[in-house]
C-alpha cells in the first residue's frame, strides 16, 4: 500500500510526498551521560514532483547538522516547537536536484530523558556488574531515539553500527553481522547489524548490557543476564515448535533468527515483538513453562504486525486481534486441544468485560476497535481492547464462515496478500469479503453489525459461542466458595485444584472479581489450602492479590506493594495500584510506595500509575 493513501494523526511526517526507503545508524552509547550520539543516514524517495522539503518526527533530540551525503553540502533545517508526546517537527530543505532520490546524514544526540530508552545502573540489574540500557519504541517513541518518519505506514530496511564499552553486549532488532574492537577508542567495540526486511520505525530496538545466551532451537537463542539464563532456557524450549506451528498457519518465517531477550523487571509489557529479538518480561519465568503463551503471541507478530502492519495506530486492532487469534491457535495446536483454545478465548472475553466495564469506564471512546487518535498519544488509549475485542470479532467471523478449517486458509492468504505492507481496516474488510465472496453472496455476513463491531463503544454487538467445558469447573468451584458458610470450609482441600491447568487457576480467581468480597475467614482458608500465599507464578499471584484487596484483607497490602515494586509489568502494576488507591486505608501507603520507587520504573508505567493514583 502506498503511503499516499494513509494519513497518520500521530506523525508530523510528509510521507505522502517524500518517503524514507532506507535507514542506517552510526551511534555511540554513553552510559555516563545516558545518551546516544552519532548520525542517521536516510535514503529518501520523492513521491511528488517538485517537492523540496522532507518533514521528520523528533522528540527531545539535539540536531548538530544535516548534510547531503552525495555532495557534502550542508542543508537548511528547522526544528519546530515541542508538542508534548508528539515531539517536534523537523523540516529539512532537500538538495536542489532533479533526482527522485537522495541521501541525508543527520548528526544528532539523544536526550537523557529520551522516552524510548531506559537506563539502569549496575545495582538495578541482577548481576550488579554493568549498566544496562534497553529501548521501547512502540507506539511513537522512536522519534526520541532517531529523527525518522515515525509512523507504521512507512516501512524500510535498516543497518546499524553501534559502539559500546567492550564488556557490554549490544543487540538490535536485526541480524548481528559481527563486532570488532575500535582502533580509535581502546576499550570500545563496534557491533554491526543488518535488517533486510522492511519494517516500521516502532520495531527498531536496541539493548546493551551484561547479557549472555543459550540455544533454544536451530534458529533461536535466549538472552539474559547470567543469573537468569539457564532458567530462561528451560522456560522457552518450546519456541521452535511454536515457530513451526505458526509457519504451518501463516507461511514461511522471513526474519532469519528468532531470539528472545529476558529484560530486567522494569520492562513495562509482557513482550515486545521486535524482529529477530523479542523482548519479554521476567515475570514469564514460572518454572513450568505455563506462561510461555506470551512467546506464542510475540512469534505470531512476526506475521501479523511485523509482516502485515497496521497503517496507523488507529487500526492497532489489526495487529493485536489477529495476533491473539494466531497465538491461541498455536496454544491449541501444541496442547492438541481445540477445547483449550476456546477456553483461552473465553478467558479473553472475560478480560474484555472487565476492561470495558471497569478499566475504561471513564474513557469509553477508547473501547472502539477503530480509534480516532487526532491529538491523542497512542499510549493514552492503550488497553486490552484491540487484543480481546479484536480477537472476539475474528473468532465470531471464523465461526460464521465454517470454523478454523475454512478460516485458516484465509489467514494464510491474507498474509500473502499484504506482506511487507501497512494496511487499514478498510483494506482488511475488503479482502475478507472478496475472499469469502461466495459466502457473502449467500448471506453469511448479512447479520454482521460491522459498524457496531468496528466503531461502537463498549462490549461487542454479539458474544461468540465458546466451549465452556474447562471454564465451568473453575466457575463452579468459585461459586462453592462464594455460597458456603464458614463452617463448611473444611470441605475444601488442595485436591480441588490439583488437576487444574495454571490458566484454570487464573480463571478460578478471576471469577471472584465479579462476586461480592469474600470474608477474611474464607480468604485465609483459601490461601492456606491452595497454597496461594507462596505462589511464584506471577499471573496467579496477581489475581490472588486482587481477590485479597477486594476483600480488604489487611495482611495482603504489604505483599501487594512488594509485588508492584518487584515487577514492572503494567498489566500487574496499574490494576493493583488502582485498587489499593480505591481502598482508603491502603491509599497513602500505595502513594508513598510509588513515590519511593518510581525512579526504578519505566517511564510508560510511571505515567499510567500516576493516573490511577490521581497524581500530577
């Protein structure tokens, strides 16, 4: 798809007139000043005759010069005023030639407050030996790292040469081509990278730290600090099976290597699908591979998101809804159970209910699948809506056309049709109706409320039909606890959940969020007989703490505050801080804990937590 056909309200760039077709980085990492300094070389193609400027996105970067790479001529540029999260417009006067393409070199330096980067001191790492730095460019943070066209409808390959102290290992969302000592700077090495597959700026990623690797498959390694690497190797040994399952569903994996990086706890997400190097949270290290579905999600993004990309973040559901669908297909295939896939899908629906009715209650406009982001920072609209509402829509359509046997070939065809491109919801819908033209002409889609699904606020127009077998046992047990008297608590014992899958334990606990609070006697009995007070699985621990907080069980407050201090994943941190704030007796302790620890948290998590704690 041509960039001409897309307007991105979150980008200043004039990509409809001039588009970046290649990007080359030469940067030095300075841990002392917490900056990157060097240059970016941009290859541009003019799409409109007579155009004489290119407009790029920047945020908090210092520009030293802009040079025409071919002639060495210094080019005029203007850096506009800062517009909050959107940064500043960088307008560059293009060389006065008749050529359709040109190359620019921009000398620049990032700011210590670069929103794309988090810098950790040695004492903030597991090994406490070396400093650590990692990036998070999604959604619109790449502009704080590189002057670029920071919009997902622009995709290009990139190369990089990154200099760092020799004791630091550097990786990027690209293939490592080698490293060598710097002859002009003893004690420093240069790492060289190449990413041949066109990709949007938000997928540019970099990490630098005291990290090592272990093999987890013929095309995969897991990277982390030495202290976690063996545990991570065990946890993610199913990666190759997931890759092969995804290839059967969607076609060849085009990115070469698929490596995983276990980041420090402050990483704000479960995972980030950076090509060649997925970032994951250490909260996945449960010891029993029970949380590895997140890896299936990030693997799926190699096709749905990275290969076929949302044209703007207003159509983010195309990335995430499709990825949730594929993730659950992979999980079902590995478990050899369609029932398991449907259970996971039903759990997702329950998550959607909570998001719509509780978490997004004050921002119903963000419960639409297709958003209007004019003047809105995409981070402010972030929630599980594009994931779970998007998945529910696709699951519903799959059931209408005849199930996975009919829908799976469409998914593979969809990837083949739009690979290497960025698309909108209209493109997706038009292709869906074209592919299923026979079904459409026979009336299969006549009852679909397209506008309600795509542009309606709140819950979807229809709830898909899910197999509830695995969910029923969880909910029935929860109802037993809800309805029993304190005298009947002796009827419960560990055998109640002994044969549950970990996701069933999660669902069991989540059910209580829809009930009246449990008595403290029941809380104490449940924690004792099901061993919840010593649980290490982060997903289960998170839900157990929420159940306790809902019941205003005072002994859980310290544990909850320790949990949100130890983990940086927003999925866990924000809801717990919200609920501790809502409980008046724990409010001040929550605010004090946040203020004490916010410097250790990721900037994205800090902003989200401030909102739920009503802090400026």
